[in-house]
């Protein structure tokens, strides 16, 4: 089986001309102490992207780990803040003012000065709340609090609704669960047609399918690991950004 052509240093270019790391460390379901240590180890190992969220309650620890790494002897490449990509997400869609306040709080909580990628965590809340929250993201980008705006767990209906509203700034990313057991080709195709990067979370199915008969069969046939079988180099998700969860 061919070797993967991407690495921890790989980056994916977005429709707005900016780029982001192709592989991120996700800190879902990790406590404050676990988050801090996981992020430190990941950065020391070469990761350049960290994915947090308001609902994870670890923005502060994630940001502190980034800053401590940058100022430590472990930062052998003399990396700066702009070399580390930090993602967070809005806990719930609501009114413009509430969403705007929540974004400001996330920027303050992480302590990094700005957030590289900020996502609407889900489409819940109704059309009005979704569109008002997106306006808050647009204004936060204009004010320098966010560099890139996107959405998460959006289906085709929600994406079309947002695009039909003629936003000043189009979503650059849609973070969804994508893997061989949940391909969601309807969403990935729509995103590709509209220049929206698909960012996959749980691409390895949270390690729950490593012993699945199909995965074992492919691993044996091609003499590869279950990880490579689940996520081969020739994967069909041509616009995918990988999302790796931390293991504590």
C-alpha cells in the first residue's frame, strides 16, 4: 500500500486564500489537566493545530499549553503564535448579541489574542439563530478576533440556507463526522461544489472499528495497519482535513 503523502506539517489551502494544518489534535472529552498535557505533548511532537470548543470547557488550558510551549526550550523551531492554529466553536446558536459576546469570551478565555478558526458547533436553534450567529462570526472576523469562520455538523439544508442568505463572508469549513462507516457523500459533494473544506472529526471511528472484519480483512490483504485501512492515502474525501482526537 502506498505511503501517505501528508504529515503533521502539511497544510490545506482554503477558498479565502488562507491555510490551516491538515492534521489537528482534538481535545474533546479531556479535562483541564489532561488537555494541557495532551496539547503540550502534541506540539512537541509536531502538531500545529489544536481543536477545542466552548462546550469542551478547556479553551483556557489549550491556550495556556500553546503559550507555554512557544516560550519553552521545547520550541526548537522558534515557532510563533501565528504558526499554531487554534480552533474553537460556539456552544449554541442564539441572538447576534449573545453570539458576539460568546465569541469575545472565547478569545479572552484562550488567551491567544485571536482564534484562527471559529465554528458554529451545530445547526440547532432554528434558522434565525443560525443566521444571526453567523453575522456575529463575520463581524468578529472584521474585528480581528477570528481569522477564519466555519460551521460544524451542518447538513446540505443548513449549508444551502446559509449560502442563500448571501453572507458577506462564506463559511470556509464544515466540520462533520466522516469515515468509511459514515461517508456522508451528500455533504462532502455539496461542500466540494461550493469551495467549503470538509474537516473530518473521528476519522478513525474513535478506534472502535479496528477489529471490524472488513478492516481486518483489508489490513491482512494489503499488509497495513488498521489505521491505514480505515484511512488510506487514496481516500475519496479529496477536500478533507483530518481531525485526530487526543488519547489520554
